């Protein structure tokens, strides 16, 4: 998936092979099939919630939502934490 910074116009391609994206890519995970922009940690920077509906967890295709935290340095450049919520 490609994310465009609304302020700078910078384009960033995200997939599960990047260090700032939690987990690893698997065939047919459908990473990024749903997204939401929200300030999860209320620091004034936009964070990105990324849905991966067919992520294999404790069961095949269990699904998950990951949060990439935004910072002034860019998306995913801050702390990295796996959210506790699973889909």
C-alpha cells in the first residue's frame, strides 16, 4: 500500500517486509485491506491503523490490526508496539 503525507506530499510504500511494520508477510494476508488514520496516543501526530484480515496468529486467518505511530520524523519512526486488540 502507498501512503501520501498530506503535508509534504511524500509517498511511502508500506508492506510487512519493512522493519517499521510489525510481523512478516504471508501469502494472502491482505495487509492494508482496511486502514484508518487516528491519533491513537494523542501526541498530535497522525497514526495509521492497518487491518490484515487473514493474518495467521493462534489460528489460521485470525486477522489483526497494527498501529504505525506517526512522529514529526515520519510514519513508523517512533515507538513500535503491537496493539493488544485482535480482529
